[in-house]
């Protein structure tokens, strides 16, 4: 749905009443930790910063471990799901927000469940967990119960946390996410820095309510939702009279810049300039045109470039970023995530030596060593003449022919170490 009109958002914000405010100072992260967590008591309207101790790190690491540790400080044997002291705890681990590992954007959430009446955990995507860490907190504890519907707003830009009455905004998550994103973002570009957590009206009438975590999709220009769906924690959220939890992060650049990345360092210097760069730009324009300049097909575009160039050059990445609007950082992440892509030139043919279980027990290690000797390169490298690239692969799906070597599209079965020279001579001539 489109964003709400600015006049409506302005009217909504003017109706807010700040019930409590807390100012905080930012901290530098040390090895993935801010070394503190934020506790908010909705009943008292109070805020407290608690330390993350070395013992917590050693025993619990982060994420669900931190959540459970913090929960045990709040509950007793008589705590029920609807008790004011039942806390909702949120945390990401020390790798949260690194942008270099799958799942590092996750937030782990815990509470006493209205379904099982025991502690329940769930995880959710989006950016809330990393943004909380960038704001200077490894974890968040929400306890107590407000008298009427409120929002909690964590503003890492202005360095303050507020509890506010917000009577006009929607309770339903798909609307609340749009309204609060529009309300607290400074401009269109800043919308990606706003994350909204909400539960919706259904959570008021069931014990299976979930939590919706928003993230801004700049392509569709809409706030989309991820779900923490297990255990009915959304029901706990609404029982506490929370309409929304909003976090506005400081603008964050990519976890590494292209010029500083290890991936970029692997690119040969010859790719950085020279006559080939113009040819690369022309190639990329042709590829992008084939895919109608749609950034949704950027992986397919990279596949075409890889097929034509036998690698993904820096010139190709720069040109593709310019043509599609996809950041160079994201393109490098794709190019380094999928094994099919290479940042260094590959040979005309790839020699794949299977080292899977069936091949391993029949001497795959000796066969690999034989190919290394014949080619004069180690696995993962390309010969100086650009003819062959040598790889060790987990499985080629031909276990009945083990040991197996694949050169280009040709599969060689029942290979012995002494066959390496013969196979290479045959493939070089073909």
C-alpha cells in the first residue's frame, strides 16, 4: 500500500504525548558487543542500562542465550504469560549486523508463552536486531504493563528513548509499519533506517498472536514485514498495551567498503583499468538490456557475465552497479556467496576432482595431487596459459564411477592417479 499522506502523519504525531524520556550516549562496539543492554519498565515508565558482563558472554554468547539469562532475572515460579513482570527480551548475537554472514540480521525474541505457559523463543529477520546493536545495546528487555496504548521509540540519531501515547496510529501491523516509518524517517533514503515492531488487533483476541518486524523495501517503496511467529509473543506484546516498538538507526554504510574488502583485493590489478574496461562496459550494457534492466535479475546478469568473461571483474561490477542501481557491496556479496562465480579469471576448462566419500575411499586425494603436479597449480588456481582451472568438489553425482574427474562437460570415471597426464593431453587437444 502507498505511504499515508504527510498531513495525516503530521496530525498523528501532534497527538503524541511523551510519558517518559531517557537520554543515552552511544558506545563503540568491541568485538561485536556494545557491553550493555536496555531495560524498559512500562508500568513505572522507567529506563535502565545494565551491563553485559564477561560471564554473560562466556556462558550465553548472545541472541537467545542473552534473552534467557535476562528473563531469569525478571520472572519467578508464579509468573504467567499475562503477568506484568513477564518480559519480552530481544537480542542479536555478536555477529549481528556484520552483513557478511547469512542470518546475521536476525533478532531472537523470548517471553513466557500464552500457549505453553513456559518460556518460548522465536527468531525473525529484518534489521531490528542489528539496529539495536548499532544504537549501543546488545539486548532489550520490555517489562511491566502500560495503562493505555503506548509506543516505545528508540532514536539512535537523537540518542533518546521515549514512551509515548500514540492514540491515532493504527494497531494493525501493515498500517502501523507504514505510518511510523513515514513519521520518523527524515526523508525517503532514511526510511531504510526505521524498524517497527507491532502485533496487530488479532493478538488481542487470540493466544497465537505474532510479532511483525518491518523493514523498508526501497525497490517497492513500502515497509514490508517479517514475523516472529512462535509461542504467541505478539499476544504478550499487546497485553502490555504496546502498540508499537519503533527504532530509528543512524545511517549505516555497508559493513565493508568495496575498496577495503577482501573480495575486492582478490581482483587482479589488470581489471582496474585499460582498454578492456570499455569492452566490459559494452558487454555489461548488452547483458543488462537482455534482462530489461530489471535489478531483480542481477544474479542472472552475473551468470551471463561470468560465462562470457570467465570471471566477474571489478570493471564488470562497477558497470553493473551503474546500470542497475544495485550497490557494489551487494554485487560482491552475491559474487562471493555463490560458488559458480569467480572474481579471478578461470581457465577455458575447469578440472573438477571429486573428493566425496565414494571417491575419497578410492584414492581421490592421490588423484588430486597428480593433477596438481601435472598442471603446476594448487586446487582453486588457474594455469598461467589460462587453459585449466583445478577444483576439488564434494560430489559430482557419479558415485558408481568413482573415482571421478570432470573436465569441462566431460566426465571421466574409474580414474587412477597415473591417468592425469593422459586426460589433460586429450582435453587440451579437444
